C-alpha cells in the first residue's frame, strides 16, 4: 500500500482536485435537486477506475522492466536529475547497474532511478 501512494501521489492529487470541483459545482444553489448524486458519484467512480488502471499499468511495466534487467537486457530511464545531461539513460547489468527492490543504482552515477520511470529498450 505504501508503494501505491508513492507511485500515485500525483494522480491522486489530480483526481482529488477534479472531485472537489465536481462537489463544488454539485452543491451550488442553482443546481437541481439530486445533482450531487448524479454528478459526484459517477465522477468518483470514473476517477477511481482511472487511478486503478494507471496503477495496474505502472506496476505491470515495473515487473517487465525488472524481468528484462534480470535477463541482462537494456533498460531506458528518464533522466530528470539534470537539465544539462541527456534526457534518458541506458541501464544494464553490464554497465555496472544493480537492482535493489524497485531502485536501480550504480556507484559511478550520482543518483538512483526508480523502475516505475523506466521502460525496456527495444
């Protein structure tokens, strides 16, 4: 559950913002009776489904990345750490990278990479 909140913090914040807007609009005096039930409940259900789908896609991609790395394949991770470096970096066991849990580390590189921000190389 802890991983869920770490991975989906941004998505949950956006969903909460949209739900707050739906609640605000549905509770205005000019809205007809029953508007709350007709607006907020479907909005909450759709947002919950979308967040769940995003989580499922992210975790399945993480598993694919781990399997590819453990088989000796190359992984491409986005490099947002510095604006002066390349926009992505190739990670491989042959380049000295290690996988510890969900995190890729290398003693020759200044920062680790989370497997949720990586994809298997083509």
